[in-house]
């Protein structure tokens, strides 16, 4: 069985242009149209640069085992599948030249070279990091996320680690052409050679531009896992990340041939979670955030897509005894992981681990139920109403809060927001109420969108304690929603 990785971080950073709210008049403009239509492989070769890092044999903190494989396999993917020629690989393997060993000094030098080589508005940059990562919130080290080099001293984080938050801020000012950050990271505080608690690694929020997207391998309370070596030799997250980017049919966004940020995020959420539960009897649910969830990462025509592969290898069938002619016993094929939800009137993306209920309870078209958490299942419901031609979203705004205040205990409306869903105007209400049976607060996000003669009421409900963990799934569902009755 695979081992737990105490603070393994696998950071892919596909640099995309980073934009802050205020820019100089001479700053390159963000080409959002290209971001959502042109895959990374189609960008000019001269514009693509990558730094790939994997660290196993830490000197002063717990050692890891899969990070070098993560780095080598990801570097090979960049070269063979995404057209990168300039790929710098840093690992602590025995064959690595001394200048490419990921010590603090060498890491800082290579990261500076990466940043200094950015051409604003043109460079497509990838930084992949697999190793320990931590976050500090102290007067000594500040509020920041840190990458942990081979020779890091846990008693001197600021002096011996690489400030990842500063890296993102510097990248923001450089404004390359595309940015994807993927971090396969446990969120543990390192103390000596032990992991002693959660640090929220990756939780330092920076307001970056619409061309930046970030994937994290797990929730703040979880551990990144290493797979069973009979199945694969990478970390669980990096393995399924590469499969999704490589065009696994379940990672393709609905209605097209693209792997987008949202479709990849939902794919790894479903695959990693299912593998962790089924194979390791543990829990790991990736997370992610992006302004442009429709950012195109890869494109595959139907003939190019690989056939779906099992989530994991089945355990070997025992060899029959030779005393009698054995009767072959077929090994059941694993069920395919279908992240697409295809309904007669719409389609969208949901994690495989969310159960789909089509019973029609409470007038729903579907109820999507998350794994049970604290005796309550976070859920997303879709209700379709006919005869809505001529109705306006403003009618929902006027009636919604009145209805909830009079029907839900201790209801509080937190915010109302106008947005677009599937290219149509929509309105979203965020609120909270008291769930008496569990003596806990629940959070609700309810989105209304009118399409022709029908309205769609899409509601997400979760306990307050788990709301941030499941919210990205709801956001990705809205982003990937497509109507079939236009």
C-alpha cells in the first residue's frame, strides 16, 4: 500500500499573463480570447519555457519518495505532448549535475532566471515543483507560502526556503502570456524531521489576473498520497493530472474536444478521491481556483484520445492449484469514471464521487450528493420550471430573501451577485441558516438562470465547516454548464 507523503508539493506553474487591477498604460493586454481557445501545445515553441523540480532526499525534514518521478514524468510530458524544448529539470537523483541539485541557492538562481527570461505578453511558462511546502504566519517569517529546498532548515524558514508568495507577486509584474499553478501539497508545519500540524500551505491569497489558474492536490486538513507501486510510480495527484492533461476522455469538457481548467479540476477531484478511498482507504480531494475556468489547456480530436484506463489495477487473481484444471475466473473491469452529467436539456461536469439522484424528490431534475461528511451530505440540486417566458431575473431578487426569511430558521442573506451562466444572464444568492437537527450552520448558494421558456434553479448546500471544500465543485458546475435546448 502506498505511503503518505507528509508535505509533498507538486507545483506546476504554467505561467500565463498575470494582471493586477491597476497596470501601466504600456503593459501588455491580456488576450483572454486566446486563453479560452488556444491550447498550450499550439503556442509557439520559442515562447515556452519550463522549470521542473522534484525533491526526495531532504536533509533536515522528512524524506519523500515519488517527487523525482513526478518531475521526470512531467518534464517528459511537456517535451512530447506540449511542444516544450526549453525544459530545465532539477532533482536530487545521483545522476543530477551539482548545479541542478535543488538546494536553496540553486533553486533561487533558477527561479530568478525563469522570471528574468519572461517576455511580457508572449512567454508561456511552466514551473513544476514536487517536494515539501509550508505556510508561515508569524512575525519572524511573515504571512507567506514557501517551497522547501533540499537543504532547508525548518528553524529558519525565511532564511533557507524559497518564498513562493513573492514569486507569484514578481510573476504578476512580468505579465507572461498564460499561467497555471498546480500544487500537489500536504499542508503541514515542519518541525525537525516531523510533520506536526496543518499550515494551510497554498492558502496565501493573491489577487492575480484572469490568465492565472491554480490547482491544489488536497484540502487543508488532508495529506497528499503516494500510489500503490503496482499501479503507478508517481504521486496519486500527479498521476491523474498527467492522465487528464493527456486527454483521458473523462477529462474532456462537455460538448467539445478541449481539456479546460474546470474539466481537468473536476477530473482529478473525482479520480484522486476515488483512488484514495478505494485503494488506500483514505481521503484526498483536490481543490482549485481560476477566474477563467474555461481556460484551454489541451485539445484532442476523438481519434487522438486514449481509451479510458482503469483507475487502478485490480488485485492479482490467486493462481489456481494444479490438482484440477482451473476454471478461469474473469476479473471484473473497473467501472468507468464518468464525470459528465448529460441530461436532456443540459450537460455539465461533476466529480465521480458525487452520487447522482434522479428520483425527482422535491421536484428536482437531479440531486448531486457529496460523500457523507459530519453526518451531512453536501448537495447540489437542479430544479427546472416551465412557462417562464417573459419573466425577469429581477423577480427572483425581489422574492427570494422574503421567502427564505419566512421559511428557513435564522436565515441571513450574505450577498447577491449578477453573473453569466452558459452565456446567459443569471443571479446568484449566497446565504446561511441554522440547521437545528445538527446544531450547525449551513451555507447556501442558489443561482437562477432563464433559458427560453424554462428557468433553472441550481442550489448548493453544505455545512459551514465544509463549505469552502465543496464550493469549487459548485463553481465548476456552473462554469461548465451547457444548455441543449437553445
